[in-house]
């Protein structure tokens, strides 16, 4: 999936800014990122202290994870002189799990650290997961920091609202920050019901001044909220899932601070124009639907949201057709096609777009796989291309290649901000 950021600096945007000033004046309290980092790190150190205190238990567990190097190259000169045409970074992702009580209880941990040579904001660390779980016959409970995924489509995940996007990691929005939560799952003949209490909000990460794949205007750390200090707000979510005949169905509802902020135009005291994230409280109802008929996998996601401007509906639907074991070679080829529609029109990057692509799995001992696809705007013809491939080397190494390109974007198109940001990336990872 390609992440596209739509920015409107026209009179309409200024009207939004003036409206925002009425809702959240400059005297309203808002979070400073530095304060949040201190509190978030404090929570992480508390968890680590508890781990050390219970060392006899944790000594029985299993460590795993990966460490690797990644490098991106940009064939075009950047729009901003502060940006570079290449970067390199080191990524460390440790994992740990321990189970006890005959396997009915466990503690799981997944960390993440990136050291980037160019973008200071991309140098960061996060507790992706650190939680306790208890599993019974008809219920499960999990408490701590987790990542939860909702969604069925390939091109975008409209319903996936529990975790915040870690945008400095991936421009497609696939990387997620860990979310503190209490999750209770009820399992019965009528399906599974997940209930979530989300007691802490995390802001979306954005590339820094030196980073690429960012808007032309710098996104500041000073986020604003519709009603003040959002860290004290609790969000709630619920999702029911079940198999009804040939259909897998998911129905969800989220009530809390929106994960995708509006970027509002702001002028700093030195007359520098910047963008500030503005977070509102929303209700969002989501639908997931998929079914398999022969080699066809049909998928649909839809949401209806209120609280972030006018009410709106968005849908993504399509299919994946798989041709398996072509000419007895063991190779599987999947053909992807989806349509993306959003009622917000110009306020959404995918208001009337097609996605087409292919997924190839060689099913060899090296686990070689390739995904390639393109987004095409039905009206303007602007397009974005993606390519991802990976292959195992030996028992503990993988090599990955990625590429993204942007073409035919007019001045009014959301893709225009990234017209110089086509790039390729190589990843070399050691797994332990």
C-alpha cells in the first residue's frame, strides 16, 4: 500500500485554520512531544524493571528477533535542500516469550530500535508489544502494549484503527506503534467478540526536516486537539467476527481519538509556514467481508465515520485470483484488483482510484516472494507504483528489495508532493 498525504493550502485550508482557532485557541493545553516521550519511556522502564524482578520466570522463556541494515536511494534531487539522495540505517528487533500455567498464561515482548544516518526523527525506539495473556476455553484476556490488525484488503486498511501509524518507518502506513490496552475476547458459537479499553493515546510519527517522503511543509511536534490534553482520554473499541456460510464477517466500532490527524496550516512566530497535526474525537463503524470461491478471494472493507468534519463513508473492495502450481513448477501467482472510493473527494487521497497488482510465491526452500502493484487515479491518471521482494539466504539471513515510484501527478494532485521521491531500498537482515 502506498501512503499519500493530501495537503490543501488554498483558501479552503485557511478557512479550516480559522475554524480550528475557534475550536482550539492557542491558549488551550496541548501535548508536547518531549513530555510524552519521557512518560512513554518511563512506562517502558517500568515494564523492564518488572521483567528483571521476575527474572527466574523469564529465564525459562525464549529470545529471538532480527538485526539488519537498510539503505534507500533516490534517483531525483530532493525538493528541499535539507534532504539527501540516500540514507542508511541499522534496525534491531528483539522478541521474547515465556509461557506457564500449562501454557494457559504467557508474557510476550517485541521491541524495535532504528538508528538512521540522516533523519533524526527516524532514529527512534518503541515497545511494539509487551503484554500478559490468559487463555481459557470461552474467554481470553490480554493486558499491556500490543499491536492489533483489522482488515482484509491489500491496497489499504480502512478499518484498522486500534494502533497508531509509525509513518517514519514506512510511507505505506503498514508499520504500527505499540498501543497500551486491555483486551478481553469472548469465544462462543455465535463468533468471537473482542472488547478493548485503550487508556493512552500516541501521536502519529512524521519524517523530520531531513527526511524524505514528507510534505513540502514541515510537520511540527506541536499537535493540537479539539478538547485539550488528550492523554487523559480513554478510547474504546469492539469487534465481532464470525463465519456465516461461505463468508468471513467482521463488524467493529471505535470511539476515541482519531489515529489519522488533519494537517492544518500554521504560521510560526518567525513567519515560517508549517503543518500541525490536529486530532479529533470520532465514532467509526467498520465492516470486513471476504469469501473464497474456487481460486477467487473476494474482499471488502468499509467504514462510516463521524466527528472529523462531516460524516463520510469510504469503501475498498476487489479480488485476488490465484493460479497455483503453474505447470507443476510449484510457483503460485496471484492477480490483485481493487477499487478505492471515499466520499470526502479532495480530502482523501483515494477518493476514486484503482489498484492492480500481482503476488508471486516461488515456494522454494529460500521462500522467495514478490509483490508488485500500482495505484491509478481514475480521473487524473496520476499513478504510484510499488515493488517488494524477499528471499532467504542460508538459514538465518534474508535479503529484501523494495521500490516506489510516482508519475503523472498534476499540481492539484496529492501525489504532486512526492513527485521527486521515487526510490529503491535494500534490506539485509540476520535472524536469531
